[in-house]
C-alpha cells in the first residue's frame, strides 16, 4: 500500500503504481480538493492496472475525516459504540 504526494499523479507515481509489488493506494487530505477531482484521481489510478488497484482512505470519522467538502460527516466510531450499549439494533442500522 502506497501513498501519493498530491491531487494528481506524477509520472514517477504512475510508474510506481504499475509495479507488481504495489497492491493498493491510501489517500489522505493532501490528495483531496473536491469530489470531482477525487473521482478523476481514482479513475486514473484504476486505468493504470488490470486488475485495478485497491484505493482506500485513512478515515475514521469524527476528528479524522480526510474528505469533508462534498461528503457526509461521520461521527466518531466511539459514538456508535455508545449507541450500541443502549440499543444494538439501532447502532447496527446507523453503521
């Protein structure tokens, strides 16, 4: 799993992502401006390889939400645990 330097791929990153030892990409705030830009970045990543690379994000919700603008805010996962303590069925539905 490798990270990227910015919101678009450099030629060096394209070469790195084509390497057979790379299986996934992890995205961070530095890789995000808006949903359209993100969609274009992921599309470019996916076009580099077949089968496509797995694309993930370091994103836990609450204080750690890498993509905010254009995305639903997620509560801290501990909040779901608190709901679960009182109402497991509701917590599963919220999750």
